[in-house]
C-alpha cells in the first residue's frame, strides 16, 4: 500500500520565497468577484493564458487548488477563502496608504471610515466626526449606516476602520475587538397632532387600531416589536406598511396618525424639528430595546492615525466616567 505524501507546512515567509506578487492577489479578488477566469483576466488587462498562469502559480505556492469549477463559473474553496480574506486586506491597506501619504504631504489629515447602526450614527458618531473636523478641516470621513452584518463584513474587508454594531450570529468573535456600549432604546414616533399625545401613559392595546410603519420581517427592530406584543398576549397590528426607507416612513407619518418605531436618539433629533413627537411611555412600564451594541475593530489590524484619533474622541462619549 502506497504511503500518502505528507503535506509540507508553509513557512512564515512563504510569500517571499515563492515570490508572491500583487498581481496574484488582484487576480484572486477579481476571480471571486466575477467568478469567471476570462472576465477576471479582462478586468486586469491580461490575456486568459496569462491569468491561468498566475492562478497556477498561486496554487503551486499553497499546495492545492484555490478555486473549484461550478456550472455557473468558479467558486473559492477553503484555501481560496483564506487567501481572499488576506488578499483584500493587503490591497485595501495599500490603497489606504496612498490616502494617508497624500494627507501627510498635503497637510489634510488623512482619512477614516466608520460604520454604525442607526442610533449610534445619529448621536455619538456625528458628534465625534464634527469635533475631529473642527481640529482637522481637511480630514476625509466616511460614515456608513448599515445593518450589523454588513458593517462587520466592511471591517473584515478593510473598507471600515471602526464600527458601532452588534456581532451577528455565525461571526468569529475572536477576530474582533469588541467593547460593549449598551442597549439601543426604542420608542414610538408619531406626528405632532396625534390623538394619543398629551397623556402620561398609554396602553399597548390602544395602538392596535393605527397603521404601523415597520422595518421588514426578520430585522432586529421588527423582532423587538413582535416580541413586545407577544409578551402581552396581543396580536400584531392589522395594518402594517413594511419599509426600511426613512424618507417613506417620515412622509407617511406626516400625513396620517400612523405609528413608527425608532431609536430614542432618532426620536429626539426629529422631535427637535417640531413635526414629530415621541408617544408617552407604556402603562406596562417595561424597557423597550434591542440587544446591546459595541465599538468594534479588527483585533489584528493596527488603526491608522486618523482612525486612532476618532476612536480616542468617540470613547469618552460612549463610555463616560
């Protein structure tokens, strides 16, 4: 019986010994995005034979195939996923190096990208960004407001430096540096002439007769609303408009006695404009909130100087005392 050849482990400097080039990394990323070798080659200005040769070189370096052929194109396997995750980070870091170098040479202060779920974005992030831009007027700041899963993916791919988010199920928390901020308080938002305003407290059952504006089923906020009614043995409201659009939400609120659910900081911001108000608290006197969120960064990736300054400005706001 023939003995199987043992797999030789890669040395820490395997990329240098094998002469790994940026072109190899660019091809891997293009292949993952386009899932077709010919289209990936064209996107990089290569012929298909040249792209095939680069892919073969990568496979020889790591000792196995990194993409598998499928009926609709190619798909990364386990080895490919590992390389792709690191390849994206390398390419993004080099792109960000250009931004930082240009910032230092021009005196603009560099660039930073942060993502957040809605409430933290409205409150702490904008305060921190405004404070930084007062000190560094040329600083380039990107703020993304997305669900937590997209924000964590943005961190992993190097598109974001920091995120105020939750760690979704299935994500390896060990690769993240997470510092919990707290729960996100929710409340009921209505127009300023709503008939339920002016009371000290209201009952949940009183809200059943109104039209509700809610995020689509499966969202974190929607689940919180469904659980609130379920805990009190009540059915969900009969008239629900499902929308994730803030503009549509506000337009519908302004035209009717509909009820929407938003975070407390959003309600405070909209209430200051005078058109919308927060309904009185429930007679049931319970906390209405979604699960805690935190300040997150990649554990093994150093922050740029601009990102480190933003974190330093944010932390006293998020963690007072």
